[in-house]
């Protein structure tokens, strides 16, 4: 059990299939991954299991554990049955600072993973391995995609749109939108800090770091200028995305979400993009329905687990 030596061992690391395999070389080149954050369990030249963490370009510490795979052909012997757990524990001890809370575990899974016995077994085996190191399930999310050729509704005239003035305004709107939120990450954050701090941390840790144009960010208002909600179209380095979408509490239940999402979609579609990605919690039914009405398809899901 050891880290890979470098890019020359990517072929070994990629012996187990996963959607992220095609991004690993670029991630290493961009500094989003490091060889010492990519561990393998091998027997001879055969890969038995692997784990890897991701960070932002040049990050000093891992932010997400997003690769954990165990070969289906591992022999059922006492020393290999728990190879995934043993590898994860060894890698965590070497990669993470002593006493630090491990980053979240994130895994993309098929949209219908519960309906396929093979997919379900693989997902549940990985989750069980992570749970044995002290983690617990946090949320399952829908991964959504809008594709060129999908119609985008015209504005219906109920709302006007203007650019976000600055970060302070956006944090204020985000703070207000947290009242009654159905987002599991936000709800967890709100148990540890007040709404303004939760919003500020989200803004500083994610939204402010996007290098795409802030001119895309929009506030939705009533004709008199009162803010109703907002949408943050962006590019995350991999895909154009709807990074944040919200209707403020006093205006929920009026169908405004559809026009706000359509505005964000129009902005990105106008950049001649090959796709637009988004995600929302499985339990956030109103948001999921809004994306469905806008023509976004659920192509995948994401399982997130946490050690907090």
C-alpha cells in the first residue's frame, strides 16, 4: 500500500474504471491533485484498490476524497477482504494532518444505481468501507445536465434581472435564502454557525474563486426593484454550471424559480457551451422539479459522506 510515484503510474491507477479517470492527468498538471494524495494497494502489477483526494489548483491540503475503488476480483482471503478499508486508513494517516477532520467523501454513481444489483453492491461496498473509518452518509444529490437544442423559455415579464452589485450584496442575499433551506450542506453548516457566516464561508470558499465572468451573476427583482432571488452561472474549470440558485423566502411558491433558472441557463447557453451542469439534493423536490421543467436531465447521482 503506497502512493503512486507520479504521472508514469497513471495507467496503473486507472486500471479500475471511473468517470474521473479521464481528468486525472489534467488535474495533476493543474495542481488539483498530487501523486502523494493518490494511493494504491497492489499485488505484483495488479491493482487491488485505490484512493485519491482532490483540491483546488495549488491547494496545500486535500478538500475532497473523490476516488475509492476496490477490485471486484480481489480474492476472498483474510488479508484482502478488507483491502479497501486498510488502504483508506493507511492513506489517511499519511496524507491528512494528525487530528484533522477528514474532508468529505464524494462519489458519482449511476442515476439508477439502486435498480441494478451489481451497481448497488459496488456503491454499498464503498460506503461501508468509508463508514468503517468513522464517516456517515450526509446526502445524495441529483447531477443534472442541460444540452444544446433544449428550448429555454422566454421571459414572462414578471421579473427583471440585473447584475449582482458586489460580493457583499450576494452574501446578504445568500444569508436570507438560507431561511428554510432544503440543502443538506447548508443545514449542517447552520448547526455550527449563524446564517451570515454560513453564507460568507460559501461565498469565499466557492463562488468567489470561480474565474468565469461575474457579469453572468444575476439578481431577479420585481418591477419596483425589490430582490426576489438570484442565480450564479459560472464555470468550475470542468463545465459551465448553475452554481447557486435561490428564491428568497417571502417570494417562494409563486413559480419565480422557473424564470430565474431560465435566465441563468440563457446566459450560459449564449456562450455556445456543449452542456450546462447543475446539482441539487435528492430531497429538495421543488428545486429538482424546476430543473426538470427547464429540460435538465438527471444523468447521474452523487453520494456524499462526512466525518463531522
